[in-house]
């Protein structure tokens, strides 16, 4: 994972992804994010506005976090999803199930 790629808390139930969301970074981001997303209660928001590059592995990560949030009974929304990720989701018919704001 590049040093710039990280998952950080920015407030109660609010998080931000920064850097690349690719095959090279998703495993470390999954570990960072899952630990933070499954603790606590209440709704979750993840801001992807600072994601510089993303691929299908990044989309798989969002699907996994959506599942984890559902298991924890915490509604989740992804904000500022990069156009590239929205297109991958649309082509894969996942745009209807991912909670993009």
C-alpha cells in the first residue's frame, strides 16, 4: 500500500479514504476500515473524494464493507465516489446495490 493510501476517521461514524483504491492497496485498507466500521453503532458515511485511482478491487472492497455494515446493522453510504468507480459499478450492474450517495 502506498504511504498515501489510508482509511481515517473524521468524526462520529464518518470516514475518509485517501489515495489509491487498487489491487495493491485493498487488503491493508480492508483491515484498517473493517475494524473501524464494525465498532460502535449508528449510520456510517465514507467519503471517497480523495481517492486518486481505483479499479475493480476497490469496488469489491466497497461491497465487502457494505456487507460488514449490514451484519453490524449500521446503514452505510459512500460519498464522492470517483467517476471511474461509478462506471465500473454500472457496467457490473452493482450500482443498484451499492449505497452511493
